[in-house]
C-alpha cells in the first residue's frame, strides 16, 4: 500500500520550511507527498524578502486535481495567507472525504514576517479549527487563538482545552517557545478531550530552527496517513524534530534549516 499525504501551504525558496519541509518530511517517512501551493515566498535564512499569494481559485484547482485522482490519507495545512484562501480550503475540506486534517496555524515566520493576515484569524477559528482532526500551534499561536497568556505547562493545558472546545479533535501545543526558555527541556502537550499526554525532550540551544513547526506537523501528518494513532504520531514527530534540530546542517548565515534526514539516518533519539 502506498500511503499519500497532501500539504496545502506556502513555498519557501530556502527549502527549510513550508511546502519544501513538508515534502522532504513525507519522503523521509515513506509517504508519497503532494502539494497545493498557497503562496510563493522569496526567502533565505536571513528572512522573508517577498510574499506572492495565489488566488483562492488557483489553490482550489490544485485540490480538485489531486482529490480526483490521488486521494490522500491525511492532509495538512500550513501558511494559508488570507481569509479567502482559509474560507475556500475549509469549505473544500468540509465537503470532501478527508478524515484527517492536520492544521498547523502558521502566523509568523521565525524572523517576524507575517504569513497570515491578522483579520483572517477569525475565519481560521470559525471555519478551519472546527474541522481539524489535529491542530498544532506553538505557544504564541495558541495565545492568539485563545486570548490566554501561556507562561507554563499548566497554561498550555488550559489553552489545549479551549482549542478542543473550539472544535479541534486533538490539540498539540508545542513547547519550543516556552517562556521559561532557560528550562533544560521542551515539553509538548497532547489533549484529546479526555486526557493530557506530555512529550519532553532536551532543549537544544541553536539558531538553526527554521521550519521546525512545519516539519513537526508534517511528521504527524505522514504517520497518521500510515494509520498510526495520534499518540504514536506525536511521539515519532517529537523524536524526528529533536534529531533534526540537534543535527542541524549549519548552512546559511542566519536561522538555518533543520536536518530532515537525521532521524532515520542517525540514531533514533
Ligand atoms: O514555519 C512557518 C512557515 C510556514 N510556511 C512558510 C514559511 C514559514 C516560515 O518561514 O516560509 C512558507
């Protein structure tokens, strides 16, 4: 059986985040990767120099082509740019047979560039979160979506409950941005409406974290496409991203990419 996953996201010319990170990650997980591009970005490890969105119609045309011929077992969203694209993708997803929609609510790039118009956050909340099988915000994104200040793991749990009440079936809040970043660990929380699960890894001090969020949610998507449970998929994603950060490639003069081949090539940590 060939498992297929689709990413609906922006292109990152530097290859570390967005569509490129997703496809590299799907390949590493032995899942056939497909894409629908929402915007082309011109960027490198020093920042985002340009953002060129496609129209909502152009995004949907890609989805129709893929859905007609190559139905995916899991679908992930990343950079969705604006209200029109969020609304169209949400409508397409609700009327399709996609069971596993993984929403990475991408808002801001590492260097601070905006990847989502602020006024579209309401549309994300009203239309996309209610149909998400898994949502994977980092702490600043979870704060924006819930209006709750997150200072510790307990606050993460409360925000996860809020996001579950907003309709997401599973909530993963990534601990990489924990404000107690002097902490030796990064703890991610998974909430499924019944229980909380924690995934902890050593905190690695490095500037090379470009694309970590995309890569993490792409592993979850690929593992779900293969039929794994949400718990097992998050567990694999945590191992994959920890290896990718700790063996980063050291390329570029700014915030470099992670190493997408580290987990399967080196020791599984
Ligand atoms: O990591 C968030 C992200 C998502 N999508 C694209 C990006 C970035 C960060 O730079 O460029 C296209």
